[in-house]
């Protein structure tokens, strides 16, 4: 599997912060460096968010890639509109993008409107699709479902993502405007997160790439601060999207575009995992649509954004309340149908043979009971249970546990005081050494 | 070559939000073993309903899970008040839960009926004043795990 989250190996200090926060337990520290277990990574970006040394990065393209194409189109994610405290004018932001050297701007918010309208049609007319339909807008969620909730894969909305809808339209428009060939057009998506960056490079639902490059929203933001100042005043009328599409930038925005539908919006990857568990067990109330955003507050909370997610969520709400309604014409959902079937990528299976899997599971339980249960992370795994799994799967050893190692050292050294070998939080005091003396009771 | 796995959980009776922990832990292990999704779901529901029952009526108890290549056996054991009339307790909508519990959305009288519905076999041993043991079995479909 291909990813956009990478690690600056030189600068990683081997702390276990990312290991602990990874929602899919995909990171281990080995030889003083964090390593990502590729099959388990969903590109949610939590590790980038929490890294105290800012070692983890989302791989994006440098801005000078624009030079490779005779004609370039910027595809700003709607979350970009929430990054600027001092302006409510989307036209000004888009003019700033032209000032950066793009020849054309095509809004992902416009693509989002098409997808919202097509979703309405599907919900109203297609009764064969299972309920609830789950939004396919967040690629981290789609990956999570493919990996861990295969039973829910049929519930994923069978429509392409807004940036894909926008990219396809943008290339057509650019060809018409420039007279160039489609391959001479450089379509650049301005991404708020690692998951979308990956999705542009390795499409999950389209046969081929529709975007030529991905730019980090933070990189673009820095440029825009100066180009927006130089933009004509008033800025030309460039914005073609309305509140429906722009709202997608925040949690609840996609849901707001589906009036009269029983739906629920959940943001934050851990919250989503809990909801999907319940949905899988049939424990959620009846619903027609679930909007799931891996980042807290929605796309405005992406790791590549510049503004505080709460501030930009408020900004997006304000924009959607004050922007004029510019309803795009609804197109048939077939226009935006997915081209590829999603593939189940299991990563939580111990063995293909159930008898062997049971044997491994029993061994994991046995090891787990022997480990101290402190989940300290010193072994490089997120928890004692994860270490037990690693041992059975052959990627960890019992002596990776510093407590187990200390016990061995203690035996070798012949000391009868275990506490001599333990840091203060973990010393066991009288209870262990004096045993039955009853001092504790 | 019968390989079996025994899992053991304590269900804390003092806390509603604690119900579901055993079910979640069991689910994770069933998934790792590669049990098909439908069987996992049935086991989860049986366990979850059982946990809720033990919290509401019996101030908690223990949950033991035995897994082998044929299926899953869940044994829920409590030292609660026991069930006076098992036949009535099995009726949908019958509940002895207090109003406070019902206000929280529990005690709808669907616990035992659901456990019966989603398990292949269920047995209840109960004695008033002593406690209740519910044993449920869920068989794996023939042919082992599925590949969705």
C-alpha cells in the first residue's frame, strides 16, 4: 500500500508519542526510530499531528512543479477558505492563487456540490443500496473501512470524491480555454491532509489519476499571504461555489447538504472507530447517511492546515451563512460513479487457518498476562497487548519488555531486591518483597 | 487437535458505561482469529446484552469465553437476585428494570430474547437469591472464516 505519511529518519528521536496515538497501532519504534507498518497505515495523519519533534511529514509536491506544465489549474480544497481571519472574500483567496502563477482556478467546493446533489438523488431513488450510506469523502475513513470493517464496504457511497469530480471538470475546462492537450494541463490539488494527498496519487475508486500534483495547504497559505495583498481590489468574480459545497470543509457540512435525510456526522478518528464498531454490531439507531471525518472539526482540522481548526470551522460556518446561493445544476449520479471496486485489505488476522489462529491467539493471551500491563511503550509497541501480538507474529521479542529484561538481570546479578532495577513509578515496595507479612492490610 | 482459547472478563456492576468492554475485547480477538463478520456480530450482541443485564440486575459478574474451531461459548455468571420466572423473562418486552434504568434507554425487555435469537444454543441456570448463569453457544458456519 502506498502512503503520504513519512518520517524524517534523521531527526526522529524514537519517543513513543506517535506509537501511542496511532489509531490502528501501525507504528513501532526500532533502533531509536519510528517505523510505520505500511499495511496498517490509513494515512489519517494523527502521528504528524502529535509528533513533538515534528518529524513526521505528509509528502507533497514542491511549488516549483508548476513549471512543468504550460497551463496549470489550482484545485483548492474548501478548507482553504477557512484559513484567513481577515477576509470573508473567497474571490480574493482565488485571485491570490492566480497571483501565485496558476492559470486557472477550479474549486473543489463546486465538485462537492455535484456530489451532494448526486447523493440526494441516490438516497431518494436507489433503494438497493444499503443504509446507512457512508460518505466516501474522507479517504482515511475509506481506508479504515477497507481494512477493519469489510462488512461495511458495501455501505460506502459509490461516488467519487469531490476533488476528483472537480479535477475531471477542471481538465476539460482548461483544455477548452487553452487549446492545449489534456496531458499538457497540470491540475494541482491543494490538500489539507495526508489522506487526500495519498488519494490523489493512488486513486481508490478511479482507474487513473486525475490530479497531477498535490500541494500542502500550509505551503500555499504562506504564498497566499503575499499574493492576496497584490490581488486587484475588488477581486474579480471567480467563486462559482455556494454554501453547500463550501460547507464540506467542516464537520457536519456534508450532512447539512442533505435536508430531510436521517443522518449523523462524526468527526475524529477514534470516535469514528467506535461508531463503526456499533454500526457493525447493529447497535446504531436507523440512519440513512453517515458523514465521517477522520480529523476533528472536519477537513479544517487536517494536519496540513495553517489555522486553528475551531477558528476555521467558525469561519466556514460564517461563510456558508453569508455566501450567496449558487446552486449548480444536479447531474446524474452516474456521472460521478466509482470505476473500481474497493478491495478488502485485512491486517488484523493472525492466520488463514483458524486452528493455527486460535493457537496464536491463545499464546497472545498467555503472554499478555505475563507482561506487566503498564502499556509504557518502552518496547516500541503501543501496549503490552500489542507487544504480545508482535512476539507471536515474529516482529517482537519477550526481552523487548524492559521489565522482563530487568527481572532477568536481577536473577543474573543475584539481587533479591527487584526495586533496585525499577524506576520509581514501577517499584512494587513491601507487597512484593515482604509478601505475606501483611503490612499492606 | 482441538485448540481452544479461554478469555475471562470481569463485568463491573457499578457503571453503565463499563458495559460493552468485554464485548469489545472479545470482538477484537474474534476478528484477529479470522472469524466471519456475521458470527462476530452475533457473539458481540449476545455478550453486550449479557453485560447490560448483569449491570442492571446483578451488580456485575464474570464473563468467560471459550473459543475453538467449531464456535464460541459464552458463560455469564452473576451472584444477583436470580430470575423468578424464566419463561416470562424470555418474553419480548418483559422487564423488571427500575424506572431510572428505563429512562436511560435500557430495560426494554429485549435482552434475553436477543441473546436467545442471536445464539445457536442458550441455557439459563438460575436460583432466586443466589444468582444466574447464562451459557450461550454460537457455531461457526461450516467452511470456516469468510473472505468478504
